[in-house]
C-alpha cells in the first residue's frame, strides 16, 4: 500500500475537498478524455447526485464543476480569473475550452441537481456528458469524489487506488500491525519508513521541497485566518471569530492571569482560523480533507509556538508520520464525510495530528500508534450534519475540538509504554462499520442533526 504524503496533503481551495476540489478535478479529467476522443462536441452537460446534489450549493459544487469545465484546477486556482470566467459563462452560455474550442453550456439548464437516490458507487457522484449539435450524448463518464480531493471513475472505483505510481516500496505496510512489525524489524521510525517509501517516487530534494510547501500553505492559512474578519459567505451570517479570539489571547499574554486550560483556546483559534479561510473559499491543504483542514495545522502551530522543545527541523517527521496514519485510514475505511460521517474527516485528522505530535515529542512507534487510536476512538460515531450544507456550523468549531483531542491523545500515549487494549486497526475497522451503519441523513446530506434543528434562514 502506498499513498504519498502528497496524496494525503493536497494544496487546494475551500470549502470542501470532496464537494469542491473533487468535482473540479473530475471536470478537468473529463475534458482530457474528450480531447483524446475522436468526437467533436458541441456542448456539455453535468448532473450531480447524492450528497453533491443535496449540499452542492453550500459547498460550491456547482461553481466547481463549471470552473473545472472552463479549465481551472485547485492547485493553481486564481480567484479573480475564476469570477470573470463564471460571469462570462452565465452571460453567454458558452465555455471556452483549450483545444476543444467553444462549447455550449448554460448553467441553469445544463447543470442538474438530481435529488433522487444516489448513484450506486458512492454518495458523491456526478455524471459528465459531451453532446452533439442535436443534444445527443457523444461521450459520458461517471465520477465519484471519494474524499480528500480523490476522484475515481465508475470503472476505477472497485480497483485499488492508483496514486503516485505502482512501483514497490521497501515498507509496504497496509495495516497498523504491519507498520509496527516493520518498525521493530528495521529499527526505523514510522517517519523514516515513510520517507524511504516516498524516495521510490520522489527525489530527496523534491520531497523536502514539497513538504516545506505543504507546511507553508498550512501556516499561511492560519495567518490569513487570524487577520481576516467579516461575515462568511453563504447566508448563515456566521462571523469570523479567529481574529478577535487571537487578539484577546495576545492581550492576556504575560499577565499571569490566564488559567492553564487557556492553551486550549490557542489551539482552537489556530484551527478555526484555517476553517474560516476554508469556508470563505480560500487556499488550504487537505489534511486529509478540507472540512478537517484546521486540525493538523493547529496542532503543529501549537507545538512550534507553545512547546519549548519544538524545532521546525522535525516538521517532516510530523507530516510523514501523519500521512502514514492517514493512508491507513483511507485504505481501510474512509476519509469522506459523505461516506462515513465526520468521524472520517475530523476523526481521521485528529488521529493523524496525534500521531505526528507523538512522533516529534519522542514517541516510539507503539506510542504513536496508540496516540492515533485514542484520537480516532473518541470520534467514533460523529455525524456530518452541516447547517445549510455550508462547511461552517458545526465544522469550524469541530476542528478546534479535534485538535484539542489530538494533543490530549498524544500526551496520554506518551505517558504510557505503547501497550493498550484497542489496536488502531480495530478502531479503523470500527469506524468503517459505523459509517456503513450510519443513516444517510447524518452523512453530509444536511437532512438530519443540527442541519434540521438549527434555524438557518
């Protein structure tokens, strides 16, 4: 099993990796497929299904599909150019696609929200079509956005994930048990094994440069969130809180008046800053998803800024360890809220952050695995019930609490010897089963929970 650190951590845009980034990527893939086909298309059509339909507007899925068909990509997104393109498409009913030329696409009729049963493969499904001049379908493809910005076709859905490459790696652990066994046999840390696996696919310089960029984008998203006030888009009138919280915490520094638990407010503020940026459509890193993007950066910022022994030289170990845990969860369960509820998003993020923190604070592989298990275990059963389908309530605060749990889980694990009752593998399998048993009302459809019990007009 190999999922690269760059598969788990992707630079993209808010508000959702599965509902915004994924559909944009799918649209780009469809254009590539159309360019490689013998057909000369006259127009395009798209239909959104399952969670993409029910919460698509709140997650900007409609915008993402249109912009993806217009050639925009999450990793190189230009907000100003995107707004210009959207306005032009709405006014003209035309998309200018590289190589393909001018294609008819009227968003009000050619982008369909299908509120019927979801497509059979996944809760996040979309169908993209190329049409001839008579409106007949020339080419059609079904895509599933399976969380974290990952996209697969209907054909690819049942196959093992193909990411960076299929070349064998020296430490091919597919379970936490295998990971621990390989660590014992090799004498290497989890981060060192993960680095060795990455080296098969990435030169050392490229790996280190990429990891530095991941943290830089994460850190920048915290800083922007701490500085930017105002009301978040979407109609709920949710006010950005991170700047005021941060200002109050800074004012209290050095006064010897704060209670010890005030450090939790710092952690929450860092996480909320990221998720307020995400909710506003800003640039964030999937960690492992946009909806959970604040947990891991908050824990890193807490470690760097509040733990005396912290050193930025250990950042690669933090991120590589976290990516190893995220890969196990994605491979054996899910990181998609639409598939398994928020336990799969904030729960996974908390487990990854706990593992990373335990690693850089000197934890053994067994203590690191224990930290991840504690964090994930205490998110089991968490529903995904965003009010009005927006990644705002309860998502923003939930990231803060997920980060606090990650720090607590790492601390508890480091005070033990690594031996514990519930293996991480059992916890991941329990999360998978819980997600399968969970009602769709609580899996990012906004049909249950807070989404229907909180006034949102």
